[in-house]
C-alpha cells in the first residue's frame, strides 16, 4: 500500500475536517497545461525523480497525495508535487538532476480538508473548493493560503472510487 502523508485530525465539522500536518518535503514542478492535464504533464518529471533521476541515483517511495495548485493568478500555470515519504527532509532527500524539478520544505500547518470522489475535472474541483471556502467563512476560520487539489489514487482507479480532496491552509484556531 502506498504511504500517505500523515496528519492529525483536530476536529470533524459537518462540511470539512480540520487537520494538523507536520513539516514535510515535496518534489515539485511547474507546468503550463489545463487543470485536467497538469498532472499528466508533470508526471514524467516527478516519477523520474523518485525513480532515480537524482544525484544519488536513488529510488524514493511513491506516496500520496499528489498535490496541485494554481501558480498565483496565472491562468494555465500549476505547481504539481509529490509529497515525499515521512522522515525525508531537505538534507536526506537526493537532489533532482532535472532542472525543472525542485525540492521544497513545507512547514507544519493547520488546514481544512473536504474529501470527494469522482473525476479529476476543473468543474468538480472548483465546486468543492467553493463549498469548502464557504464553510470555512461560516465557521469563522481565517484562510491563510491558496487551496490545493490532492489526488490519492492512480489514474486507473475507477472514477467513482477515487479519493480526492480540496485542502485549504487556515490560521491555527489555538
């Protein structure tokens, strides 16, 4: 079974789950593509990195989720990343040899997550993101970062069995 990014559930709300994520590292790449095509466009680069195209020619385990977010306000530009296995940090992860892949440390954060199944379309993601942002506003949470799309299953998983999430960083409620 594929390792999944760890998190602690802080509280379940009717429309979302509040979580605490520890520090972690992502291998990421920037792509210009449609929302639906960004994962495919970035996959070869990222799987190359974990498959051994790095300074140590070392394989790194595949983990879930694959995360995707828009790059600022630029239409058609996305950052897609593989979450690295727990225990890997910037010092222990091999450096990418592909100049289009970079490693980035993501600090611990509190985030709200809305889980949904189905196809990986812009319309489905946007609808769930709007729903989550409205629920956060209603619950009085301060959004502190952009929403990201998290995909947990490979593309051959039947669409109705796929685990997808919209994840939004929020200020820690204390």
